[in-house]
């Protein structure tokens, strides 16, 4: 695997903390890996205590992901194997060159203005040459990759509405300054937040396929390990990254293998039925929960190297796929996880 | 120097000066200082000490309250852009302060969005700018001094920010006389980066943090950096035991939520155990089992861990823990309040910036911002307007330039009446409740508030009147309210909390008015039985308090009952015995309660 050069976004000040070096937080790591194997799972929402490495994990994902083939010169990273690309450089049927690029993991910072998110006229071209040119925004850059919003619960409402619309359609429609264009914007939405800072709108919450809850570890050895690794990383980032390179490469191979296996992984009728029963027992609204549960279990099975989805996979992803879809019980926040666990135990036997 | 035999304990002022000296060694690494003090000579002296400790060239930038994003993060410099004919970046305060320290005035008043922007910059050391057609990553390795001028207990620097700043210095109790000049820097200092810390220091600080109930993992990390800074300040290349102890005292002690070896907090006058089920309190009960036990180091010399812990413990001010429990309760409350602060698309209220959008009926156009938005595009728009007409002097404004004023609205109050309509509540009470609801509704026309009504009787609670400001609807549903049957109090409280939560999500502020005599006799599953029903009602009351719902409990028993009063305590509710209440008295009491909330 060629080492992807970080040319997609302006190079951050330092290399990110390696994904493999994150201590604990297994559910969060698993959810991100599942989304990396099958983007159709539909996004990950990470919420919980401060200082638990929520954004660290997402930013680390960029360095972990295997590269992807994209059409040379396409500003939307269109897939050469895709049925249809965007409407500018990659016309259907034409012979195109492709190259390997890193999977984009795009940060949507708070305070971003709408023109940078959606894309707008290129200001420089307009001012200097009087030319109308489209300058793609963050949605274009995130196409086929990940769009990450830290503190997603604090994002301005009008940006949230816009994101929901694009995430649902997979396409960004731009109508401004006499420009009228559309381009593909299929991305995995990853959000993180702390429920104490304000809660997420239910429409947005429902848009995330998986939701994971992170808690500060309470046992001393784990906590010491977290502090030790973080400190080592900050003092000598290069040698720390080198030390974890091998573990990262192993994870990367696992993702590649799982992606290849995904179409071959079977979902037996028994598993479908189990998933349906579980959703019925929990009274989740709509079919989205069931669908996500099955997809996530299938991605997990291919990560595990299993031939078909079994109870083991359903059990492990049930909480992440369903906890944010339960009919809201405002009386206990922690309760939704416990409710899923109870239903799982009742159905699969403790 | 080992554990207990430290010379006279340093005064708070000396500690504060220590903090200034340490922070100055590594402003970005240590994040910063929450400086809790009113403006005045003591705070000025501390700031002067900090300035003296910082390198001469280092800038101290002040970030005013309600600073707009284009000043905080940066944006398009419109004047320069138009003059130069190409996009010119205006750098924001945070990247201007790169390598220096920013002073955050009135830190306790900062909105969550502002705090989150600062937190992102503190974490990454850069400003990721995605604004006004510009995209830049600008270095911003800053330290923050959060000037916290809060007086009341709940006025505090946002936890999201405080968590990232190593130190909390409280100058409120320090008099001018105590705030004399402190020790000067020795000049021996070595670079922080060259200081090594033994594994034992890292482990000791981590253990001490856990023992003190400091759960965020940033705290031990910041303590470790503080220990390095302390060593660097003293000219050592290796962190010593004193350095670690100092770091524990200055970084960990102010964050403590419990005393070491404290069993689950004594329950004498403390709130009930449900307080513990806060976001990070789930495992608090069994954590002390893993703490270093006091008898362990009997034979050896005290380990570093114990010294560090002792140093931190000595610095925990008396009464801190009681304060923290209070703060816990406040936090639960803040959640609902936070939701209430975000009403949708308000057209009136306090101005809160501008946004792009279609100019629909009722929206208020921000003319200056609209013209600003249109200005850069004039060159390319010019050929399309007029075609030779004398339109050169005009500015071409397109719909996409429209900038609308945003407002934050004063949250409406929705008063949720929860009426005990059981047989035990005398029927005439029901009449009074009806009267009070009607009176309140009449006031709603003036105040634009709403009311809702939940009644519980028989086996369940039912929502008779969803939140409304319509007098007619309310009268109709009230007329249909019959009395009699058992008292499913738990069901009533739960229903009220659920509705209050919905109300808060819609952007309103809920106030629950519970009219009951406290005599529950139907359990949540509908089975009769006094003891079970009572336990469930109490559990429901605790849940309501955790949810942060504001409650006014009106005791409707002919003689005020201890039952209702204890229920009010569990709910953290205002208690009002109204043995001879009439409707107008009742509505006055409610108006008083909601006014108090606003005040």
C-alpha cells in the first residue's frame, strides 16, 4: 500500500495521533471501522465525556484509511469505476486517467460560513479576472470520504439543515451568482459532542447510522496508559508514530480485506428475523434502525472474517445501531444503552 | 522535602504567583488559567506578575465579549480586498496572538459556541478558517487567561474551556494586603522541552487525579506538563517530587470532586444517592476500592503517589465538595436551559449576528452586511447590469447577498399543571385548580406564555391539554376533567417530566406546578398499594430533579402533610401549602414562581 500523501487538505501542524494507539474506547473504534468498511451504514455520532479522545479518533482515521482511486483532475474525487461522475471533468464513457488519493476526512470547523461549506464563486477569479468560476466547498471535498463535525450540537441551524439535505440526497445543488450546478457529495457524516453542551436535534440524530457513547475510563492502569501514550506522542510525535505504524498497517489490511469480503458476506434469514425481533421488542421507529443494524452487523462480520452474520455480530452492534432510535425516555440518558442490552439479553439469551 | 513536613503551607497568593510563573514557562502546553476574581487591584497585580514572567516580546491580547467570528477567527478584509482587487485575509484575534496569551474577558458569560471555537483552537494549535471564500490554516499556539468574574456559584467558566486550562486560581478571598510582591524568577530556568519526567511521576499524578475524583484525562496530562514547567523554572532537567507535588496542588486540587479514601459521600445532610448518577458519576461508588490504601506504605518511605496526593489534599479548601455537589445539580439544570436557549428563527429579541437567507416576509434585512456581501462581486456583475445604461454608480445586489438579522428570543414559559384528580384530593380542589388555570391563561394573552394540563387519577396520568395559549380549548378540556379514583402520583410526575422535556426542546422554558397532597396509592403499573406507590413516587421525583425540571409543589391537603413536603425536597421544588387556597391566590403564587425563574 503506497503511503498516501496528505495533499487533500492543508497539512495540519503535526501528524495525528495514531488510531491504533488509542487506549480502550472499543465501541467508538469499532463504529468507525464499520463505517470505513461500509459507508452505507450511514455515519457515526460520538457523544460523551470530555477528554476521551473523540476528535482524536476521527482525525486519526484519515491516516489509517487505505487510499482510493480517483479521476485525475476531478475536483470531487470521482470514482473511475463509478457509473456516473460529476458533470465537469469526468464525463461518462470517456477514457480517464485515475490515481490513488487518500480518502478525505474533512473537518467542518465551527464558524465556517455557508459559502465555504456549499461552495461558491471563486472570489479570486472574480476579482482579478472577472471570471465566474465555481470554487468547491467542503461538501465537494468530502465526497467519497468523511465529513467530521466536532461539537455538532453547536453547529448553526441553517448549516445543519443544509447538511441534512445533502446527506440525504448524496448530491450538492448550488444555485448562486448565476451558477447552477450539482455535484456528488456522498460522505460519511461523523459528529461528536458532549450532551451537556446542548442536545442534538432528533432529525440530525436519526441521520447518523451508529451512535456511540464514550465514557472516561475509571480504572487506574488504563488511565495511566492513556496519559503515558499521549505524553509520549506529544514529546516525540515521529518516533511514536513509527512505533505504531505496524499496528496501523495491520488495521488497514483488515479494512481492505473486509471491504473485499463485504459483498460475499451472507445475511441469513435467521439473522434478519433476529434483527426484526430486536427492533420490535425495543419499539424503534421506522425501518432505518433495522436496516442499519443488519448492515453494521454485516460489516462487522466481514471485519471478523466470518462468512455470514450471526448472533455474535448482532449483539455487538445492537447498542450502537439502536440506542439513539428508541422512543425517547427523558428520564434517564444512560437508560437507552441499558434498554438495548436488556432486550438483547432477552432475545439472545443472557 | 517529603510529604507532610513542608514548611508553612504557602498562602493562596503565593500559589497564585506560582501559577503565573509556571504558566509563563509554557503557555500553550498548559492551556491557561481560569482566574476567578472581580476586577480590581488584586487581579491587576496578578496580571502584572504574569506579564513580568512572560518574555518581553510576548503579546497579551484581550478578547472582548460577544466577539464576532470574523474578528475571532478571521475573514475577508473587505476594504483591502476592494482596494487590492484580490481577496485579502483579515487575521483574527486568535491567530494574531499566536505564540502568546489571550485574555478572555468575562469568561463566565461566554456562549457555548464561542467556547467551542476556543477549545478547538486550544486543542489543535491552529485556526482552521473556512470563511468568506477563504480557506486557511493559521497557527495559533495560544494560552488563555479566562477572566472569570462570576459571583454566584453557578456563574462559572464553561466546563469545556476550564477542562482545557491547567490552572484555576481563585483570588476572590485574597485581600490587597496579602497580595504583596512574590518571589522573582531565579533566572536558572531551562527549556521545558528538555525536562524529563520519570514513569513514577506520571503514575503518581494519574493515581492522585483518580483518587480526587478528577475524571477528565486532560487533568493528569496538564498536571504532568505543570510538573515539567516547575522543574524547568527551578533549572532542573528532571521532575522532582516537589515539582510533582506542586503540580498536584495547583492543577488537581482545584478540580477535586471528592476527598481521597472517601467512601461514597456521607449521606447525613448530603443529597440522596441519585446525585451520583451524573454523567461521570456512575462508577464513583466502587472507585475508592482501587485507591492507594493508607496502611500500605507503613514500612517504606512514603511513595511519590502519596506525597502528591497529600499535597493536593492539603490544598482542597473546606466546603469545596459541598459546592461541587451544588454545581452538579446546576449542571443538570443547565441542560434544559441550554435547549431553551435555542429557539427557532426568532424575529425579535436580542440581536445575535446575521445569516444568509431568503428575504421572506417578516425577516429583517441587515443592510450593511448585505452591501458588504455584495461588494466583492461588483466587478463581475457590472457588465450584466444595465448594458450601457447609466448604472455605474449603483451597486448590484442579488438575492444571494441578502443577510438577515438573527435574534435570540426570550424563551416563553410553559406552565404545566399536574393536577391530582383522585378521590383523596377533595373535589373542590379540582375546582380551584381549574380556576387557576383559567386565570393564568388570561395572563398568557399578555405575556404570550402557554399552559398545559396533566391530570392523574385512577390508574394513569393523562395529558388533558397540550401546551396551548388558547383560552377556549383550555376551558373545554377543563370542563371535562372529572375527579375520583386512586392516586398514581409517580405516573403524574413522569408524565410532567416528559412533557417538560418536549417543551424545552421546542425552545420554551417549562415550569411544572404540581397540585397534590402527596398521598400516592397506585404504582406505575396500575396496581394498588401505598408503600410501593410511595417509593415509586419518590423515585419519579428524583428523576425529575435529575432532569432539571423546575417544580412548584402546592400541597392541597387540608392540613399540610410531611409527605408532600418531603416530596418537594426530593423534587428540589418550591413548596407551598395552600390549605385555604382560592384560585386567585394560586395564580399569584405561580406568577411569583415563574418571575423568580426569570430574575
